[in-house]
């Protein structure tokens, strides 16, 4: 592993790649052109997320010729969230900018993010104000998800889905990602009182390579929406949620049981004739509450387990860094 002393960067660009051999070199050239012009120390962390095409080879070549490029090679394809988490773990810049590797994010807009960060914001999120994506596979599902997330989180941004965002490293310090949660970092961090801004960015049609997105992600994103809402609203006061659900279900079950009891004593109802309703009442009061409590408490236990055991959602095969890695790798 080649190592040399380099200036501590002000800016880190994190880009996960998965089978983007047609875009790697051009993105690198465009990033370099913009960042050199800025005159601020920077580093590029490229994450090869288990690519099976020529991406691995191309990233290795870029690493050899540019000391500002660091490469993390995954053992297999762990997904975009894991790729971003790996890059965040090893980023040294005070400002970290994440973006896609498919040239749908314009490096020329990086100065716009930095200008907004210089105003004192902790997160600057891109907003694809004029979407040019497929209206059924991308545009409509994104429209629904963004409005749901805005409603559930209370974070007033229009576009949670884009990866093109800038963060202060201090704001990302305690964030651990899993699932598809990279989309919802602003919502997850909002509990810390960070300042969040949004800037319009271009939505560029993919020119080369194959899109990795589709309707298959809708289900995962939907459940991650519920997870994010739970994490930001109820993680430190779960009884606010569990108690409400228990009260509603228990109340319905109790009302059914009470109606049957009144009917038995005052209207000569027979228990045998209302046995089905009685069983429904018991089911609502006992089984329903137990299932919901078990499911949601398991969610809390899972998060505590991940945090306390410092489990990573990725497994890197190789680190190509021009600087020494920390003696204790990031948790």
C-alpha cells in the first residue's frame, strides 16, 4: 500500500461506484477540474462496491496517478448506503460531499454547496427541482416518498432522495447507516438541532451505463420511512407510540367485551351466540398488543445491538490510501 504525507483536506468527496466503468474516468476529470480551481485542499474517496466490470481496474489506475485519491474496495456489493458509510468513516475533510458515480450529479455545482455551507449550515441538500427521470419508475415514487418524509420528519426540504449533499463532518459523527437510510440523513440528524439548507441542482439524464434504480426499491424505502419516523420521534420515548397503539387496540377490545357483558346481563344475550365477538375482543386486547409491542421493541433492540457491538454494514477487501489509516479503524 502506497503511503505519503499529504495536507489535511478541507473537503472530502465521497463517491460509491457499482459497475460504472463508462463514467469513472470522466467523473474523476470533472471533479479534479472543479476542485483544483477552488484552491482548497481536498481528497476524493472512491468506493468500489463490488463492481464486476472494469471499475476496479480504472479506480486503481486513478489512485496510482493522484495522491489525493483514496480507494476502498468492498468484498461484494453491499449497496449504496454501505458505500457511503465506508466513505464517511474514512473521510478527513471538515466538509463531506456525497454524490453518485453515474454523472447525473454535476461536479460544477460543488462551489454552490460550499458557498451555502460557508453561510453556517451543517447540511446542504440538493434539490432536483426539475426532474427528468422516468415518470413511473422514478418521478412519481420519489414525489410520494419526499412528501411523506417531509410530513413525518418535519424537515422542510423537497428532495430527500438525492445523494448529492454536503455535510459537516461533526454532524455525521454519530450517524450509523443501514438499509436505505442514506436518503434520510437530514431527518436522522434533525434531532441534534443542526441547520439544514437546500439548493436547486440539475437533474441530468444518465448517458452511459445502466441505472441501478427501479420499483423494487419502493418497498424498502417505504419501510425505511417508518423506521426514520420512529428513530426521530420515539426512540427516546417509545411509550408515546406503544402506549397509543396499546390504548387504541385495548380500548376496542374492551368495548366489544363490555358490550357483550351488558347484553348478557340486561338483554339476555347468550355467550355461545357471541363467542366469535368475545374471541375477537380477547384477540385485540392480548395478541394484537403483544405482536405490535414485540415488533417495535425488536426494532429498538436491533438498533441498540448495532450500536453497542459496533457492527459495520460493509466489509472492505482492500484500502488503497496515500495516507496512513487510523490505528483503530472507524466503528
